[in-house]
């Protein structure tokens, strides 16, 4: 079975995924009157489960409304001890290093994973465990904030698979690990 760990995320022109206050409102700063999902639903159909950090999980909870994911979500946290009852069988707490986390999730037959959240992406990337990057660049400069990429142990090479422009404002690049 092929294992695939993918990132689907948006950044500012200067490579930030959140502003200096951790806010993400700028993600919707460009009008999208037809609610073009820019490939998100097709991507979600291609995965088995999500792996996200605690901060991303808490951000999603803060949106209110129904839980947005139909796939299992594994939340990486050393501090959370429980999840709300309404998320039982939907959200699972997990901890360990990235390789241990993948072994646990893969043992459940979940092999195509969406890796989400800044620190989570960085830790998986540092271990060379990301196979695919789909990065949508939004035409805004933030100047500072939380960078998508952090320090790496060694360079990791990717090849450009495709590039698309949405709404004449968003550029989405799809990279695969070479």
C-alpha cells in the first residue's frame, strides 16, 4: 500500500500561514462570489484522514457550527486530555514523534493523510515525511507571522506537478517529492 502525506494550505506572498497575531482572516480578503473551492473538495475526497496540531484543531472548533470533516481527524497534543462528546468517533487525540504517529494511523488502514497546522507540517517536513504540497499563494504581503516552513535537517527536493490560477488572484502550485 502506498503511503501519502499531503499538505493543502494557503500562504501569503511572503510565505506566512497566519499573521503576527495568529489570525487568518486575510485568507478571505479577496472576493470569491462563486465560492470556488480551488480544488479543496477533490483533495478531501482523495484522503483517508487528517492529522492536525492542537492549535489548528482549536481554530477549527472556534469557527462554530457543525464539525467540517467527514474523515477521521487525529489531533496531535501533549496537553489536551479529552475532546467534546459530540466529536467522539470523529476526532482522536494522538501523541508521539511523526514516525510513531504515522505508524499508529497507518496500522488502522489509513494511508493517505492530510497533514495540517504550522508546527505539525514543520515537524513532518523536517523528518522528510511529506510527499505532496499543494500551496495556494494569496496576493497579500503580511510582513511577519507564522512561516509555513521552518528549519530542515537536509534539503528536500520537490517537483512541480501543476500550477493553476484562480480568480486572477490566487496561484496554486502542486508539488510532489522527487
